[in-house]
C-alpha cells in the first residue's frame, strides 16, 4: 500500500465545501440549527459529537441524501439553496463531485467486487466495461484487494468491504469525500486497515469530511475539528488544541467519555 | 382406467397453457402495479393499493364468472379460454405485485442510498441495483405462487375450458357406473407430477442464489 491512491494528477481536481446557515427538521425535531462551516479544498475536517448531535445528518445534506430546510451548500462552484427545486441534472452533477462512504459499507451483494467498482464508472463516467474494470483492478490492487476482485462482497471481511467501498467511490474521481463513521461497524484491528487508506487519501490531498469517533485519527489526520451537540456547532478549530484544551464544557465531557472507552 | 387416463391427459396441455399464459401476464403486469404501490405520489399509491386489494379480495372463480358472463358488448363476448387466461392473469398480477413489493421492502435502505450517493439515477438504481436483489428474495414466494396458480387454473373448467379437471368431470359424468373417482385420482397424480419438480427446482435455485449472496 505504498503507492498513493491517487497519482493521476489531472484527476485530483479538488473542491471545497461551504455550508451556510443550514437547518434541517425531522418533524418537530430541529436536527440541524443554523450550521455554517467552511471546508477548504484539500483539507480534512473531522466531525465529532455525541450521537443525535446531527453530525451524520449534516454530512448527508452535503450530497442531498437529506434535503435541507434552510440555508445553502456550495461544493466547488455548484450551489444548492434550500427551498429551491433541485433539477435531476444538478442533483446528479452534485453527487458526481461528492463520494460517500457509509458505516455499513453498502456494497451491492449481487455484484462481484470488481463489478461493484466498475459498474458505476460505466454508468456515470460512460467508460467502457474494459476500461472501467481495468481501472477497478488498479484501485483494488492499491488497497491490497486485487485477489478479491472476482468474489462477492459477502465473502469479504468488514475491513475489506469498507476498503472496496472507498475504492468504488474513488473510481468516479470525486472532488470531495464524505465518510459517515466508516470504522464504527468494525473491530478496532480491522478499522486500522480502513484508517490507513483514509490517511493515504488525505496525504494525497483529497478534501474529506469525516464523521468519526476515532479520536486519534481526528487529531493526527484532520486539519480542522468540528464539535457538534444538539444540532449546533459548539466548538471548532485546530484538532490538537481542542483536544488538549476544550473551550466548552460539553466538549470536555464528550472527549473524556470517548477517550475513557 | 386406460380411457380415463387418456382423457385426463388430453386436458393437460390446456391446464399448462392457462397456467403459463396467466403466469406470464402476472409476471409482467405485476411490475407496473408494484411500481405504483411504491410510487412517490400518494394518489397513485392509493389507487394501486385499492386495485390490488380489490382483485385479491374476491374469489378467483367469481372473477372468472364476472369476466365470462359479465362482459358482453353487443355480440362480443370473451370466449372461455380468454376469460380464464385474462382473469387469472390479472389476479396473478395483483399477487405478484405484492410479492415483488415485499422483496423490495426487505432490502436495507443503504442499498438505495449508496446507489444515489454514487450518482446513479432512479431507473438504474431500481433495475440494476434493487430489482435483482428483490427478485432473489422473492423467488421462493414466486415459485409458491406458480404452484398455487397451476392448481387454481382448474377453476377455468367451471367456465368450460377443457383442462384436466374439465375432462375428468366429463368422463365421470359419462361413465357414472364405472368411473367412480378414478379420473380425479388421475388428475391429482398428474398435478403432483408437475408440481413436485417445480418445487424442487425452486428450492435448488433458492439455495444456489443464497450461496452467491
């Protein structure tokens, strides 16, 4: 895994993400309350906070898996404003820019590993089957899973499945990657395999927003730490600084709870 | 005995024809109905739900009578085979729509989400990502339905379709002193001979698909 995940220079057209005054309700419940946040191109932002704080919902708003009720989101040069109807074309354009990795991997179980990575390329980038599969094999090789290419995801461990999911998203040349608790469903020693790949991706200069409980990753890899509680950002800044010296009581309690586990 | 066997077997092609045609109509007709049941538009959902419940709420034999005796436009009237095929076909559409819907409902929501997040459109998501998985989970129910349709096709005999049961009944009536229940035993045996291989094949297919999953 020494080869960087992204070497093709022209493919690394990175974008930043600008979230302003974002709000989201589920029924009467205000899950995101006037969130504003800027993610610089090529930076890694870690989102932490107790469960129910709205961090996953915030992440899912970035690629419109959730529809925000107020505010706006800008990815690269594309802006989506809440309340305006999003055309299918714009929705697909946004999702083309943004790759996402889920806690539960969500590989397609009826496809082989290779088809999981190649099929979206054929449909979305219009690549031929040969081209898409060749690209898929290269990427699988880079995360050490070349020999799994012709198996079904069900035969792979959780850590392997999550690395395949990362590769599936990367194969589409996203300009931003979202990670929604990518290691929470994994045993710690398996989670490391996934974190290693994410670290390489960060080193390669990918813009990343990561919802995580992995404090070491947040401190060592992320450039910016955002702490959420009750649908609001309660604190943000330099990860090491906040962890050493939390400015808010809520942050302190959360950090000590996570670190004591 | 030999005569009874021959006469009942002469009805076999008709039994198979009614079953296969009705099943085919159901397999195809179930798709738009299932999409309607999953529609984002409430009115469409309600209309399809109403249609499915209406079709399933009335006994098949009553539907066949309604179609066969009820549809007369001028001199036009459905012949008994068409009435049986379309009647059972429409009923199959309703049952299979419900089976398809159940197959989709068991899929984890993450599948559709992952597909959307990758940027795949709604149609590709349904046809290439969700449907193949839903079909696999519904396969045992679809096979079970086929078996019950094979047997239910015998109600076509009540409107004069010359299937196995029709022929068995005729034979019994024409030979009241000698035939007894023999023709019906023969019909039962033939139904079993067809059903059992279908059931075995379905089970094998199911285990094989589960393994690759």
